[in-house]
């Protein structure tokens, strides 16, 4: 099993969710996040005062999938989240040793 974490622009969430649904992903976790990379934030004007916005709003998606689906899920996320501009985000893939469904006690692939 693999855990796929993606940091994307918030306005791309619905497109990414739809792309994952088309691949067969039934569940995912979404968290509001703030951060920056090469984009580094920007300057804004508020009531005549200039201030720097260091951390930009992002959305973090997390999904655990069977290893065979990993590439399809990564392609779905990157295709739907891409704008071609700086700050599109990142995707991280890591190994998952075990998964458990609390309600039924199912393990690993059955728990997904």
C-alpha cells in the first residue's frame, strides 16, 4: 500500500476530487493548510499599509491506495491540479505498512 499526499491550490480541489473518483478512489482526507515554496508569498495592501503574506492558502489531500493504483492516482492528481504556474503544489508517495478499519477490524487492502 502507498500513501499519497498532495499539496494543491484550493480552487483545484473539486477538479482533483472528480479525477480521483474517475480512477476509482472512494475516500480521501482533505486538510486546509498554509505554506510556501518557491512562490515565497506576496505583498498586499490593506488600509494603506503594505504587508507581506508569507504563507499562502493550500489544501492537503491524503489517500492510501493499493500499490498497483499509485501511478494512476498520481497522474490524476497532477493532471487535475496543474495550472502551469508557480505554486501548483507537490505530490509525495510513501509506504504504508498496515491499515485497519476500526468498525470491522478489517486489515490492509480490505480496510481501504
